[in-house]
C-alpha cells in the first residue's frame, strides 16, 4: 500500500503545473528516498538486545513515584550517553513506540512511521475488502507522505536536513495554493464552542489530510484496475465499494469531545477537530462528489475547491 500510494504521489508531482522541473526532480528524489518503519523494529523481539538496553534501569513494583523518577533518570542518562557520538537516524530505539495508535512523518529522517498499534481495528485488517483498508490506513499513509511536502516538511531535503530546495517561483506558487487551504479552514466555525478554526496553525495537517485521502483513493482505483472490482459489504450493500472507501476514511475520525477540551484543541493544536478533518478534504474532492452524486454547488460539492497536491 505504501509503494502504491507513493507511486500516486509521484504521478501527482508530474501533473502539478505550478512546479518547475528542477524542483520537481528534487521532490521526486525526496519522495523515493523516504524511509518506512512499519509495525515494530526487529530488536523488540530480541531478549538480549532488550536486556542490554534496560540493564541500568531499576523499577519498584510497589513504588510508583520512585519507579517514575528512575525511568526519567534512565532516559536522561541514555540521551546524554549519545552526546558526541555519530548520529544514527535509523536507530531502533527511536522507532520502538509500537503500541502507539498513531502514525508519523519524521522531518529530520525523511521517514514515515506506522506503529503496530494503528495497524489493526478500524484502520487495517488484511482479511477485509481493500476499499476499507485504503480508506482508513491508506489515507493515513498518504497523509504522512504528504507531510514531507507540507508547509513545514517542504523545508527539509531528502536526507532530513533543513535546506531550501525549492526554486523561488515554485515556492511562491506553492504558498498561493496553501493560502486557499488556510482561508477555507479559517472560515469554519465549530458549533459547540462557537470558535473559528485557526487556518494558519493547522495548514500543514490540513494539506496532509487533503493530499492523503486523494492519494489513497487513486491508489485504490489502480488496485481495482489490476485486480478487479470487489464485492459490496454485507449489510451495507446499498453502498458501492467507492462509497465505502469514503465512509471508511471518515469513520477513522469518529470522536467525542468535551467542550473545554475542544476549546483547547482549536486554540492551540496544529490539527483541526475531527469533524473538519472529514468535511474539509471531502468537500475539496471531485471524486467524492461524483461517487455520492452531490449536485454542484451543494455543501459537499462547492464550486470553489482548494487543492495543493
């Protein structure tokens, strides 16, 4: 799935007319150099490696505070032990948070991380229809890949170094595209709190959300071209496989917030509230509008749409 979605992004780089050829080549080099850390590092299953790593850590089963302080000291000592040593960007210690139900793009490594914790449940199951997996984990894979080319990730090169590899005119055109996303999300008002979203603070995540679901959908369509159409889902057979892709993508953001927490999120977080992580990208998608027969000018198919990638 990662390779398929990466291939889609490669084609998107060919299609964007606002990008010059020199920047396009650099972008492709970065895309195909992007590392992947999937599930968990092999060392986690190596008892000797784990024993060596934790040999200086003492925990106390009946003393929470003492154990907490000991763990902090252990982690601090480990970090200081790495001072002045050569940097190893693929060190397994950095990718061992296997139980985390999340995914990441690591700017200074140019890599994506998909821990085992998110490769299950609503996000992924190898034995269910592909439209569900591409909609859920596929959109997240596309999201993380796109982070390498959002307002922050685009400042890092293929080796994860902070370096401006964009030609000035292309950078200017990119920022104009991003302004559309900033304005769109900045005009959303969350009903429970009455607060407007911060389109500037959330632009990177919004760009990644929009790019991610678009890339996953195109990758699924290519999978269908190669393997054939899949059967409809029993019990939900009134929905086409393409419609179920969008439902699966939206379901991953099913959330419930307290008003106070939502206020903090809108004010401080770089992510939009879950409701708008669904509505924003789908309103910008001509594929979604076609699959659900949304009339032009309707709430889910506005005449003016934003698109960066």
